[in-house]
C-alpha cells in the first residue's frame, strides 16, 4: 500500500483563492482514500475588479502575485508528486488575465490554466460527487461560483447536458447580472427537467457547503428546500456585522451568502426539487482527482 501519493491544487475563483493539499491512500482493489491534509483560503475578490471594470486592478494583481509566491513556497515544502492551478470566471473575463498569468509564471514558475465553463463543470463533477449518484435517478448539479454557475443534467449516472451561465455571487453583489441571463437559466432548467418527476439536485460551492454545515448536515447528506429558505431568511434579516457575530460567517461570505443562495433556491424551484445533496466537494478536489488519475495512467506505462 502506497501512502505517499501527495498532490496539490490551486483554485483561483472570483471570490477567493484556495490551495489544497491532499494525500491518496491506496488500498488494493478498493478505491483510493482521499485525505485533505490542508486547505488554505485567501479572500482575494478578483471578480469585483473583473466584472465591474473588465480588468484586475494593479493593487489586486500585486496581492495575487504575492499570494502565488506564498503558495509556491508551501507547495515546495509539501513536495507533491504534481500540482495544477486553474482560474475561472474572474480571470476569463479580465482583459489583463493572460498578462497576469504570464507575470505569475515569471515570478513563481506556476503555470495557471484559465479554464472555460465546460471544463470547470467536468472537473467539479469528480468521483467524489459521482459516488453519491444512483443509476435510476436524475440529477441537476449546481455549482455556484463568484462569477458563473455551472449546471449539469445527469441521468443514468451519465452527463446528458451541461451549460455555464454568467450568474455568480460576486456578479450579483456587484449588480452585473441582467434579466436575460436569469431567463436563459430558467428556460434551460425547465426544458431539461420538465418531463422528470422527483429530480434531485446536487450542490457545490462555498455557500451551499456553509449552509449545509449551518443546518447540521454532514458531508453527503441532503439539505431540504424549505429549511434552506428559512435559514436564509434569518440571515437576510441581520446586518453585515451580525451575520458575522451571530452566524459565524467570514466577512467575504457574509455579503455573498444571500445572492449565492438565491441561485441555488431558484434552480431548485425551477427543477421542482425538494432537496439538495451537498458532497462538500469543489474544483480544488476535482483537480486533485484528475492529477491522481493522470499519475496512475502514466505510472502503468
């Protein structure tokens, strides 16, 4: 049994940047056991610049480069077999996104992949999520980020359709989402779920993970639509300060939790889903699984 298979991933989102260290424990013919050894989250909101001004400010570019220098030092200390850094909507939308990627490569040696919505959805839908799927059921997977929402329709344990929408928690907070985007999302969901009864939803993203924890649900359990609405109503009734002190929300979660939860609630309503499965797995976890799969593929050759 090899217990020294270590990997690292960097998720460069619109609301925060995450560095995940994971170890794989192989156990013969069984699936490997994933251990999250450390998760470091830096609340750098690149989306605020990108969605409002079309580019990332020099101030935040400097903060971002400093963050990546720090991450590279930690990665060197952890000494993983491999690592990957992926950037999503904020970097995709920023006019200076490519320049910033080059700057980071020059300063740190880290290669950042700016991935599109389709690849983002594919990575997020990892084995960690697929293990909860039942073949005879249909699901709508909802991943809400700061800049976009990735929707995946799943039936017979297979992806049938997927689509990325420019609706995210930071975009909503900055009033950068138009009505036509909501209409497109509503129509897509209804078109793909109208003939199905009892469809279930799967949620990923920082907000739904936090909501599940606040409701007392464990990893992989369902959170019910009505309980989510009641909780969000309570949070919404508090001002920013009391959301932090009463509910224990981080400052960069306290302001986006309402717009982010709006997306999940609308998607559940439009798909007529009464509960949402929360595996507490996201892009960083999916990247780790991808790295492990690549390692296994090449180690056989």
